[in-house]
């Protein structure tokens, strides 16, 4: 699932070449010099925009990983209808560490662009800023991802996250972020066998019965350490 420069979701994606644009140029010199991820050579993730995006207590006994796409309609339904109650019951109480990872299973060009904006927000505001942008994308998915001018609508979301036009333009041209997202997606496929979104893993085991709250209840109970 590697999108290289020869793929339409590669270098063209980094310039956000939507059909609504008349032309797309390459990254300007100052944009091409974006900092490389600060990560160990053998680690997928680093810090800031390159961190593994999570909510909750890092020492929680259960880790729930979601692979999702910000353009995936089913993912949007989960995050609007199920996730608030799931968060209140498990994340906010310290029972679960929740990890959100990107997987471009639906409209990959827009997925990558939206994810790049979320990660740029994380570069300044940390995980909280990342999830604020992701949640906004899910809430307004029909407008920004399904509308007739996704670039304009995505820029509005970026502006709400504190990016001016120059910062937005620089963000969507960042090949270092595109490379990270490629690696996240490749790891999802190779290590977890992910083929669609949303996909959930509870302490490494796939959630197979569904993603209603009751399905999480059963899986988390089975994964939780036995009470003393």
C-alpha cells in the first residue's frame, strides 16, 4: 500500500491536486525542507506530528487500536454514535488506552490529505489537537469529503485548527508526513492484516463480532487482567 511519487496519491497528493484546482505545483523550497520525524531508526513513530496518536492512560491495562479513514462513512458513524459513550466508559476512566491509526481504505487521496492536516495540527497542539481535527472531519464528512470543493472545505477545518493559508499550503505538501502515513498503512496491512475500515484490535486481537458498545464490552472484559 505504498503510494510513491509515480502514484496519483503520491507526489500529486502532497500538492492536494483535487479536480477543483486548475493546476498543481511542486513544493516550494521552504516547504520541501520540512523537518524529518524524530524517531528511532527501528521505530515507526516519533513525536509531535509523527507520534502514535492516542487517548487515555498510557499505562491502561487494555489497548484498543482503531484503523480508520477520515473519509470512511462507517468510521464517521462509529465516532459519532458509539465513540462518545465508549470514551466515557473506558478511556476517561483509565481502563483503556485508545490508539487511532490511519488507513486509506476509502477515497485515499482525500484520506491522506485530511490525515496530513490532522498531523500538522498535532505538530503544534499534540494529540488533543489531532483528535479535534479528526472529530471535525467525521462530523462534517458529507460536506468536506463528499462535496464539490473538498480543498476549500478542508482548508476551513485547518483554519479552525489555527492554520493560516500559508500553513495549510505547506502542510499538504509535506512529503515527510506522506511517507509516515504510507508506513502506517503498510504496517497495518503487514502486521495486522488490515484490509478495510474501521478495524479494531483489543490487546492485539481483532474485534470480529461488530463495533457496537456491547461488542467492546465483551472483548475488553475478556482482555482485562483478572481481578485479585
